[in-house]
């Protein structure tokens, strides 16, 4: 009898324990377990799951619960109260975190803990509609972006042997995407029970993330050999204490180079497009759904297309092993520009979904290529700082794109024409520099493979 009970117990537990063992095996493969990268992948998955829970709750409260005109005003207010201060705070995040090289685990744990308690505060605000919703949402946003900056800075410290930075980042990103895909329907189910419940779920997830942050290896907190990076294209733009003396060339104070700055500008254009499409299409498809579909289904189709494109771009980026990253960036941005122009001219359901997928694909692949360029061209002494500062600039670009999207009239052709202009500005101003950098690479550095 006892043996039968144990057998039944094992059978009931196997789906959970078997799945957990499978996930652990995947995240810890190829030396990622020994280096600590597997722990970071799991932490980023927890982060993605918690963020999507909060997103579900806020979207339902601010966007879906009221008529379109009122929702537009609410989202505009939300952007003004949360995004505008964040735009001012974001440039400070990178330099501030540069001062915490010995407390990266604590910084990530603090970001998790802050969002856990802000989720509890939001659980009351989403019911009452109180003004505390906005400062709490701003706090969640800042904490989330601070975590992202620290996470980007941590990855170089956890590379397994013979592992490239682009491959490591693709694994971390895929972990977050998979967790988001699993958590989104769970969050929607909790939302059906009441607006508080996704936020309760976020609280539990972020508390788990806080403890998981401290499970990262102690070397994450090491700042041995690091210095601050400056996002300038050449030595002529250095002033004050950062001027390089020709008699003593300190590698840690070299600029990041033209290839990296042009790649960062192209990525900023794609990130700006991402923010624009999220907000513009959210309102456009609510007011004018795709042919034969409801507003919710229309948004779902576009969202799934963008997510699938992003996941595919991440996978392709790892497969390409970042060969000729400058050419990859130029190519994917050109494809996005062509897709945006086509969708603007022949506006329709299929082309909107295609644009979302291509934009997601390009954003992921271009970001991985930027990561590869930072690994290739930026000295190890300043590579961590360069990641922190570049990620902050990309987040600011997303905020700007979102602001443009909320301000435009709900006209599909007009909106996608603006989207085309955003991408064209980024592509035309960087293509020549990137192609030149590809033809005349800088000093040889460790191969990105």
C-alpha cells in the first residue's frame, strides 16, 4: 500500500520535477552551469515573468477598461507622469551603477525587492484608481530598467569557456522570452479573477527573484580591471580628466570607436520604432481592428507576430555567431525600412503583422550584433561600463518612440509613414559609417564566435 502511494506521488510530481530538471539542464548546458550563466538565465526568466504580470494588470487598468478616447487620455497621462521623469533619470542610471561594481548582486536584488513592494502598492491603486498608480508605475519602470542595465553589465563576467558574448546574450534573452510567453496567459487568467491578482503574482515572483539574485557567483561583484566607458566616436571628443595623453595611452580610457557608435545609433532607431509601434498600434487596432477580427484578437495577432520575430532573431543571431556584425545591422535595418514603407503604402492586416514580425526580428538581431561589436572593439577594461551606458540610451530611445506614437492621429498610413521616417533616419545616418567600419576594422581583438 505504501509503495503504491509513493508511486502515485512520484507520478503526480514528475510533470513538475521533470520539467524543472529539463529547464535546468538546458540553462546549464555547455559550461553555463559552471560559469554561473545558467543562474543568470533563470534570474532573467523570473524577471520577465514578473514584468509581464505587472504589464497585464496596468494594461487592463489604463487601456482596456475604458472607452478608446478616455484610454488615450489615460495613456498620455501615464506617459507624461512616468515616462517623462524616466527619460530624465535614464541617463543617470548607467553612471550611477558604475559606482556599484562591488554590489551588482545587491543591485539586482534591490530592483527585484523594489518591484515586489511596488506591485503590492499597485494592487490597491488598480482598484481605487488613485493617483499613487503613476508614481508606483514610474518606480517599477526605473527598477526594471536598472535591473536590465546591471544584467547587461554582468554577462561578460559569466561567460563560459569558448563562449561568445553574443551567444550568452541570446541565451539570456531567449530565457526571458520563453518565461514571458508562459507567464502572459497565466497573468491573463489571474486578471479574470480580479485586477489585484496579477500583481500578487508579480509580488511572489519578484521575491523569488530577490533570493535568486544572491545565488549568482561572487565574481559578479568583482570590478577587477574595469574602468568607465565613454560613448564618443573618437579621441577629439574627449575633454577634462578623460583626455588621453599620447605619452601614456591607457587602454581603459579609449573611446568605443565609430563602429560601436554607429551600431548604437542604428539600434536606437529600431528601439524607437518598437516604442512607437507598441503605442500607436495599440490604439489604432482598438479603434480599427484587423479585418474580420475583434480589437483584442487584432492586438494579439500583432503581439504574437512581434514576439515570434524577436525570438527568431535571437536564435538566428546565435546561429550566425555574429559574423560581420556591421553588415548584419545595415541589412536588417534596410529590411525593416522596406517593410515599413510597404505597410504604409499598402496598409492592411497582413502587412501590419509582417511589419511587427520583421521589426521584432531586426531588433533582436541588431542588438546581438551591437553586443558583438562591443565585445570586439571595446577593451575589457571598459566593456562592462559600455554595456550599461548603451542599454540606458536604448531605453531612452524606446521612450521617445512611445511618446511619438501616442501623439499621432489614428491613421494607419500616416502612422506607418512616420515609422518609416524613424527607421530611415537611423539607417541613412549610420549605413556609411558601418560599411566603412566593416571594410576597415580596427585593431585585432579576440574573435567573436
